[in-house]
C-alpha cells in the first residue's frame, strides 16, 4: 500500500505520536490498523479515527490516568536498595 501524503492526516498522526511518545510510523500504523479493524477506507474516516485516538488520550489524561511515558519513567527509576548496583566490575 502506498503511504498517504495528505498534510492534515500526517499532522494528526504526528500529534498522536507526540501524545503517546512513539514514532510517527508507529502512530500511522496504529491509525491504519484501527481503520482496517473498523472497515474505514477513505481518508476522512482515517482522520476521524486519528482525532478519536487523540481525544481518548486527552480524556484519560484529564481523568488523572497515568500516561505511558510517565509510567515508563517510573519504571526506569532505581530503587533505593539498588542505586549503587554495578553490572560489571
């Protein structure tokens, strides 16, 4: 399948990528998979799906749900008893 080169569609995918802290290609792939799952074939439907995904992320952020990037940052923090652990000598 040839990539869609519509500026508005790419801008929505870029906004989705920024919200989820993923690459633009991954965001486009998520929109494409959602479009295939829902049977959407036209560009306007894909734009609506991307806007819906962005709205879902924004609504979950307003509700106080921890975002995936914040959760990942928490997982990367060292625990107090493991702060001075060295893998190699």
